[in-house]
C-alpha cells in the first residue's frame, strides 16, 4: 500500500493527466526538426515532445565576469552568442536538471557556483522546467529528445560563431537530465568530451536501447554516479541501477543512501519538517526532497567533489556484497578511481566501482578501514544501530558514523565485519594508541515492557585495520556491555599481529 501511494503521489499523477496516444504519430517544429513515437521512441507512453515555444527552454551562461547575473544564449539567434562573454579558450560545463527542477533549484545554484570557484569555465545552465513538470512524467520523458536537440543546435552554433571545441564540453545531467545529455551526445556524433550522469532516471529508460538512454558511446568519457537504483516498480527507486558509462560509481551500494528514508517515509518526513518549520522550503518541495533523498544524493556528492580536498576514492568490484566483505581493496589492473569531478583523472579505470560515504555532508571520507566487532556468543538479538568515533589521546577525532546503512538492523547474534570510511587516517591521528567510542542505540519495541528483548549488547573485542597501510589496532579481549545510548570508550593498541584479536 505504501509503495502504491508513493507511486501515485510522486510520479503516476501522470496517469490521471496524460492523453492516451497511439504509435505512428509525428510532430515537426522549426529548427529542431521532427519527432515520432515509433519504436524505440515509444518509451514515454506514446507521448510526443512539446512545442518548443510552449517549453521555453533557456540557456543561461555564467562566467567569472558574470557569476550571478547570466547572459542568455538563444540557440536560434547567433547574435546572442556574439553579445555574450562566452570564450572558446575556456572549458564548457553544461548543467541539466531533471523532473520538477529548474535553474532556481538550490543544487543547480550550488553546482554552478562550485565550478566557478574551482576554475575559469563557461557554465551553461539548461532551464526546461515547463517541460519537466511532476504532473506529466510521460511528457517529461518525451521532452528529453527535444531538449537534447536544442542543446545540440546551441553547441553547433557555438562551434560556428565562437570556436567551441566539442571535446572541451562536459555535460552534467541529473535524472532525466542524464538521458538528455546522452541523447545530445548521440546527436553530436559522440564527439562530446565528457558526460556525467547523476543517478539517471529509471522509469521509461531502464533496459531500453542505447539510443533512448545514456550509454558509454555518447561521449569520449562517460561517468555515472548511482545513488537510488532500487527497482522502481517494487521499491520506488528513481534511478536506474544499469551500467550506463565507461565507469559507474555505486555509492553505498547505489540503492539506499545513509541518512535517507526515501519513499513514503521520506515523503511524510518531509511534510512534517515543513510543518514544524525545520526547512525554508514549501511543503510540496520538502515532501519531494524527502521522498527522493537518495536520488538527490548523486548531485550533492558531485558538487562536493568539485572543490573538496577529500577525494571520493572508489574500488572496482563485482558487486556490493563482495565489497562489504572487504575483497575489493586491491585495485585491479584498470585501477581505482574517484567519483565525481575528478573521475576523468583516472581514464583507465572502467566498469563497476563502489565507495562509501557519510550520512550527512560533507559526505567524503578519506580513509577506509576494515572493522571487526566480536560479539559475546549466545546472546539474544536486539534491533538498533551502533555509532562509532575514533580519536587520539590529544583530542583529535574523526566524525561519528553509524554502522548501519538504514536506521536500525538486527544485532547481537553474530560478529560484525565490515568496511567503514572515516575522515581521518591513522597518520593524521598520530602514532600512539587510539580510543574508539562505541554508542549503541536500541530501537524501542512493543516487547520491551515484557523484557523480551535485550537491553544491552555484549562485545568481547574490537579490531580496526586501515586499508591503505594494512596497519591494525585491536582491543584487549574482555567482555563489555554496550548499554542503550551510553558511550563506551575502548583503547585500541597498535601493531597487533595479523590474525590476532587480543592484545
């Protein structure tokens, strides 16, 4: 029921508003040409692209000379290019939003500002809000081809009138914007320098032919960040999990992001935040952000990566389960990479890559560790989460992290062995022994009153191994009680022999 409600509220309003069409239809418009809905372009419930005059797509150029007040580039007017401060000696970044967004969306503003802080670019923001309305997802899907064609025409115009080189162009698209980037690349003969797909949209695009969706042939280098790749029909994941680039980054597994509820829980949580005054956005906007929290994480990570000293290091791996078992830290022949802005610094890295992040921004963690918590054998199960923080005796500490991707998990019945990422390396924390603070937070349950659940977790030892150096730290083996919401500080001693947990 929750899934059906989420589908109805978030996307399938389209079913109530869309006009039923049949294949074999075609529309033609000046400059951009004709569009039909024959296969494979029947992916949008037979909907056809809007009239460009109704869509009103805008291209706004931001540069060092004009960081906040843009100049308009009109793809049908060469004079608009000549009057602008577009320069062909600058790399060109083109930012393309997706469903229910616009050039005024905060993430768009944050990204364009981040680019101009990082370097001297032509930053073009594509605004197609009228064609990306929430109430008509099939129409928005159909408009992907139109907006991509408009981008192609504009870039060709910039080639002719301003000396633009297509290899200097980087298209960055979120959700439907990722597929717009891909189709624009196809129309330009795959000569675009780079395309970054930020959680490409799933509905109407998953498992369809390459010409419909983003794929590796659309640019010289295609990198994709996946953050919400759960199956849309079953669990309402807005992004597709399908490999779509030369390199695909699966953040925290690419399905559910830490700190996100998503779906109906996120929808309700967003509404409550707005009602309580905990956000400065409207109720509708807050609800949408809550429901699509994981989907939005892709552009948050990319934007952070532009100027962050911390790099989003990734590891090639077959799947997330193998990654969580710690079997993928030895970079293959193709090498490790970095998700986000610096992905093209590693051109030989290919295929599926996995990485972990924090639950809240800044999301990047610089140091990977293998963590092992040895549980007391035979203790009962409990449901909750464990939070950890690493610190030295001088007070320098890492940020606190939760071990569970979601808010709670079954704990106590087996040892915990998993990779974690922190913002501090062992080198940064110094050469002495370290302290690890563990806090267990139990999930309240209906059986607590009757004493049918454990009130504490019992652990016997903790071991931490830094991936980059192989250096291990371990606690003395001793039974310890982790009471609910009480910090327990344990000393970790360095240079523990490999394979030993006691010290």
